[in-house]
């Protein structure tokens, strides 16, 4: 059996027989150069990083366009570093899942070093050394949207944030505070320029990152912990930049079918683990082949030639338009609609949902009929071509083991953008009638029905994690499946909440339609399916 580690790469014939492409560059030399003169540090060592971001640098190394790799760090779940990165010498086995059932395998070695940013003296010392290096060009992030938040839902400061702003920088615990402290160290070490690039799937991600780090720095300044000149360094884009980006690639949980295929090919040690923080991860990453990364080209200390690895480097407006195209029209709204109805109807695969006549019709109409009239065209990617790829290739790919339960996580944080922006565009355009919308209101009604925690067969259903789940379920208390009239006049507190939907759905007239749709879904066993047939056809 082959094992994924540096020593095993010498067995080139065996890896070739297993169908695995090996790195063609000198890994040891690359790592030595990176450790002494780092150019790229990344926070968030999970699958999207391993299967996409780190592979970009691997591609540049393969092409002879780079000599150094990336240093990976994780502040949230250090078991990833200890139990996945280190035992496999920072190598990742990438499984590219084709829509035709083929699996392309490549061992990627773009990660030169992996640091457990757990607050220990050893890790802090190494991170300070990296940040002090004049050669460091960029620090990137895939820490999820929640990783940038300093305050809770009601605006109160999170306990970890409260600790950090009242403590000295070297005692920081929150990722944003840790990074701010390291930037302060870089400033004291010569104020070298740097780019901080959020690559998370959220709107205006660079702005979120900049806002959080600046807020921490201002709190420390007012507490007397740091020099005020550091604030000038942070606010000078010629010194510290916060480029915006748009990222798109589905990297679902490790699939048992992929693990089995690897073992049958003679590759061992691929068993996934579940960390104490609940991360389910394996030495391999299975992912779809299509991928998009668009980054604002604002790098004051230089950057790798990422455009040669397929990245779009452009201006901020284009990044924003591309992100809006994907998040508001061409992918994310479709995903959310499939997530809530998939859970209600007992599906455990997004691809299987695309074979369902009502669900496939629902997302087709959300995209083409309701989204396209107000889509934002970024100019660098065709919205029509992007949507066609999503509907015809990506979502129906039966070999992508993605689940509606995963997509349903944190819906309350996503709906304002995924549905609210389209609704607002209809309200603001005098040539369009917001009351012409049917499928987006149907998806919102489906989400409210989902929040009741009862599926369409009337069995108890566990809702996916969401920071507002308890609050929303309290607001829906008393609305009962089997009693359609129980929702009459009860939805205004939720549907008028502009934070949830991006606009007041009562004021724009959609609330009444959503109530009618929810009532239909409360009729009893099979009522959700009947409602979909009623509004979408058999």
C-alpha cells in the first residue's frame, strides 16, 4: 500500500500505476526557500484551501513560474495541522470528480510549511518571524464569514473579542486579533508593505477583513497598548491593502466512495477523521473541476503570477460585479433553494435533487426567469454561460457528494444577499413588478417551513446550524404542521425584518404571497410536495 508522505513519492512507478500525478519540482528545495524567505501565508487550512488555493501555487511551481510555496496556518482547528498536514508531510491528494464519473488524481505539494496558530509561544514566535520578513507579499484567508465577526447577532461584543480588546496584542485569541497583532509586529519590524486577501465566499470580503482588523487596532490604541502611527500604516493602501475577491468551487466532505476508489488503487491511510471541533477531513480532498477566483489586483509588495494559474486579476468593481452575479443570481440562490427543500423532502444529495422535476424547475426559474432580468454582468464571465454550467454540469454532477444539509447551514446569514438583492432590484426598477416573482417567494416560504423542524413526511428533522435558529424558531412558535391557519397573521415580525431579507417584505407586498405559500405547505403529509407541484407544475 502506498502512503501519502515525502518518502513514498520516490516510488514513482507505483504512484503512476495508481493513476496519481506527482509533483515535478524539487519539493525540499522549494520548502527551504519558503521557510527562509516566505512570500505567502494563509489562514484557514481546510478543504477549500487545500483543494483550490494551495493548488494554485502548486500549479505555478509545476510551470516553473514560482520557486516558493505557501505557509498554511489555522487558528480554529489545530487538529487539521497535527493530524492531517504533519503526518502527510503537508501533501494533499486531490481527487478531481468529473461529471462523467472519472476521478483525476494529483498529489499537490504547494504547502511548504504548516503552523498551528494555537497561541503557544512557539507558534507565535514563528508567525512573528514570518510577518517580519520583508519578502512576505500576501496573507490570505478562508476562515468562513463568521471568522471575521467581532460581535454577536444583537450587536454585543463576542466574549473572545472583549478579552482581546482589553488585553495586550500578544495575548490575542480571535483570528482577527491575532492577525492585527502580527501586523503590528510587521510595522515595528520595518513597516513593510503587504496585501491581506480574504478569499471567503462572502460579499465585500476585503471590506469585512479590513473593518475587523481596524476595529481591533483602534481599540488597542485607545487602551494604550499600541502606537497610534500603526493606524496610519493600516489605512495606507500603498502599505497595507485589502483586495476584494470572489471564489467559487465546491469542495464537499470527503466521500466514502472516493476513499474506496483510492484504496482499490493501492493508496492507504486515507480514512477521514472528525476533530474535536467537528471538522470532518481526510488526507484527500474531493472536489468538482470547475473553479473561479477573481481578485482585485492590489498588491503593494508584489504577488505570484496567479493569472497563469487561472485566476482573474482585475479591479474592485469587476470583482464586486462577479461576486454579485454568482451570489445573487447564478449559483448561491439556487443552492439555498435546493438546500431547504432537499431537507424537507428527504434528499441527501444536491445532484439527486436535480433529477427531481419540481426542484430542477424551481432553480431553473429562479436563475433564468427571476434572476437574469436583474443580473449583474461582470464583463469577464458571461452570466448566461455561468448559469448554464451550474444547471447543466455542476449541480447535476452525481459524483460530487454534496448535501442539502451542508448547504442549509447559516441560511439566515445568506438569504439577505441570495434572495434579498434580487427582490430589491425588482423594487428599484420601475420596469419590473416585484409581485411577478413566484419562485423566490416559494423558496422563502420553504425556508420558513424548514425552520419548523418537521419534514414532509411529518417526521422530526434536525435543522442545520444557524446563529439565528433558536430566535427564528421562537418567532415561529405556535405555527403547526397540519394546521394551515396557524400561520395567519403571524409572519410579519419575520418578513418585515430587513436584516433577514435585505428589505421589508411586508412593505413591498410579498409577505402576503409567502404566507399563502407557507399555508399550503402546512397542510399535512405531502403538503410541501403538493405546493411545489401547484406553483411549478407536475
